[in-house]
C-alpha cells in the first residue's frame, strides 16, 4: 500500500527527530575518554609514560573520585603531571574534591603541578599551592627538576599561569629554559596553549597545556573547537598535537564537565597519556 503525502511527511519528521535526538545524545556524552600520544626522542633509551590531567575544576568523578583515579591507574603511568585549573574559584565546586584527587594520585605516583588561571581567581593561590604540597604534589614555579622514571632521566619544568604577572611569567619561563640540560629529554608544564611564540625555540622537547577545554563545541572531522579562552572563536590550539619547530605541543581538552556553564558538545572530557619513547622503540 502506497503512503499518502501526509504519511510520508509524518515518517520524515519522525526520522529527522530521531536523528536529532541521537546526535544530541552523542554530542552531550560526558564520559571520560583517554587520549594517547607518542613522542619520540633519542634522549631516552626506553619509554616513559606521563598521565596528564588538566582543568579538573574540582569536578565530580564519583565517590572518592574513583572514575578518574581508576582511569589513571589503568594507564600505568610512571609520572602524573597537572597542568592547572585543578581547583575552581566557584564556591559550588568544592576545593576538597580537587585536593582529594591530588592526594590520591600522589599516594601512588610522583605528581608535578603548575597553576592555572582559576587558582589565581580564588585569591588564595599561595594557600592552594601549599595545600597541594602537603598532599604530595611538587609545585613548579619557573624551575626544572631532573626526574628518574622507568629507568630513564628526564627534566620536568613548569611555570605559573600568566596571572602571576606578565613580567614574572616571562622570567619563570626564561629561568626554566636556562636550566635545561640537553642530555635529557625536557618537558614544560604550562596552562596556556596559545602562547606558542614564547615556547618555540627554547629547547623543550615537549610542552603540555590545557585551558582551552577543547574549544567547548566540536564537529568531528570539520571543527576542532568553536571558542576557547584567550583564543576566541575557532581557536588554533583547542586540543591535540601541534609542531612548534623542534618542540611538540600537546593540548589536553581537560577534565571539566559540570563546572562549565555551557555544556561540551562532541567534546568528551579527557585524560591524556603521553609516551616518551626512543625512535623505533617499544
């Protein structure tokens, strides 16, 4: 039996509605994703795995932050690095949850931390740093640490968020670069990805950043990010891997979910894992 025009329109509307509902459901998926990268360097003879957490904003990952902590443990990192905005300045996002996360991480792995803009927005950045130190995190403020991990030696460097003051931020970055030892692979922890002109050419093998929240809204395969702080519309460094000459920049899309006033779209919160490995190595 042939359908009438009215029936055809009804079925078309139902199909379009179902497609729209499915797209919305998939787009608003806020489950934690794991994204892995590999960075090769002759400065290491074996792999070193970093778990990179950014932009937690004290978000809820289950009782005791179990969802996030389990995801980190499943990746078996050698080091954990925190690239800012672990704490949020909104009273509705409890600082205790962020501190609990850091304490649990530091109980199992070496943890290194730099500030983001929201730690400064609390007006208590020094107190937050001290609380993280007492929970086992190493706070980097313009210095480098020579770190042994997985039988390898690398340098971990870090700078505060530029809200520390522009002159102070530049001084921290310069100080970190001046202490690089070319014998070792070097990693710079920073919050801001957009300051690429400052990072390129300083000698860091890898720069890790967050802040952009993946551009908030994405269209996979078409649009990597719609809007990001300090980058504006269609950000160049919303999330992913970028080449800055001899330096690799990896930007995490971050862990924020319920803290954002505009929901993420096709932009799941992510735990980033970076394997630093020798060329042609495992």
